[in-house]
C-alpha cells in the first residue's frame, strides 16, 4: 500500500481546508498557504489556540466566509499535527 505521505492530498493536513478553496500559493504539498509559509509550518512554537486564531484571521482577511474560516480553524485540533509526539504546538 501507498504510504500516507505519498498519497495525493486534497485537504490541508493541519486545518483540513480543501486545497481548491486555498486562495494562496501552497509551498508544501501537505499544507495550505495559511498553515505553511516561508518554508516552515506556522504552528511551530505556538499554542493550538494561537494557531487557530492566526489561521482564522488570515482566512477571513483573504475572503473566506467567517463561518467557513471558523469551521476550518476549529478542525485544527483534530489534525495529526497536534496529536503527534513531536507536535508543532507548545504545551500550556
């Protein structure tokens, strides 16, 4: 079977936003332009709540309806990014 990293993703691995709704330029095949920018994941060193707020703000600023942005930001807590032992989020 194909490894998870080799499968073609249709949604961001962090916020689950469909790539077809991402208005930005994706720099990484697994993440949307909000979650991964300038060569690094934007969650590095942040709390989950801070990362969710940052994603929500950027999505709304770039024209995503508030209800959609709120939903995608809320789903971040279920993504593997925050559940791994080497999570990108700091503990609070």
